[in-house]
């Protein structure tokens, strides 16, 4: 990195941009569920329907999920901060005790999420120290009555009244 560039300041300033929080999930080659917390998720294109996110090059879960060719985007509810942190921390089995079912493309749908977006991997390209993963949406669902989506700002899960 450029010596004049302060990575702490980069994180601190970019933390002022609030994001939603998703868990990207999929099955690895052994059929075991894998997932990681992602804030860099975005809608990209309507026609064709494309979404994307940026996993770090050192992500362990993403290469395991990518083997399947598919993934599911689980949009977390405001009440799911335990899952937000669990899927961001090192663990042998992040799904231990987590209630999930199969999405149409066989990726894990985590119970309690406010929306699910099932995708086939369209492309993967390296940008700096991250990958840009583009997914082609195959099916999607907003869950009625699932509550408000999670919002993350300045390093913490916040309620919208805290977005000052
Ligand atoms: C709210 C939040 C958002 C995150 N967003 C990203 C992200 O967009 N890209 C990324 O690479 N890591 C992100 N992380 C960090 C990963 O979840 C974390 O590095 C995780 O341990 C990666 O797991 P893995 O090595 O099993 O893939 C985020 C963490 C949190 C708490």
C-alpha cells in the first residue's frame, strides 16, 4: 500500500457509509454449508438480473462456496446481530445450531432473514485485494412479516434513529 495512505483512516471514513448486511451462503464440495458476512452487497443490473459483492482474497469460505457454482444472499433482519458476528468470526462450523433450509439452487437459506436471492455465479474478477463476484439471479423472495433489515454503520449494527 502507498506509504502516505492510512488504512485505519480509510476504514474509519468508509465506515460512515451505512450498508445492509447479508450472509452469502452455499454448499462446499462435501455438501457442508458455508457462509460469510458481507456488507459490500449490491444490486447491479435488471436486464439481465445481476447482483454482486466483494469477498477478500483471503476469504476461506468463498472459494469453498464457489466450487458449487451457486450462492444464496441472505439479507439479515435487524434482530440477527448474533448471526452477523458469528459469520464474520473464525469458526469450524458457523452453521452449528443455525436453522436453515435449502434454496431452489440448493444453497442454505438461513431462517429469519428478510429476503433471499438465489444466484448462479456469472463472473469473478480480482480488484485490488478483493474479488468482484457477479451473480445471475435465479429466484428471489422477500419474507412477509420478517421485520426490518439490518443496517451497519461505523462498525456497529444500528437502528435507523442512530443514523446521525
Ligand atoms: C458487517 C460486516 C460486513 C463485512 N463485509 C465484508 C465484505 O464485504 N467483504 C469481505 O471480504 N469481508 C467482509 N466482512 C468480514 C468477513 O465477514 C470476515 O472476514 C469473515 O471472517 C470471512 O470469513 P471466511 O474467511 O470464512 O470467508 C464483513 C464483516 C462484517 C461484520
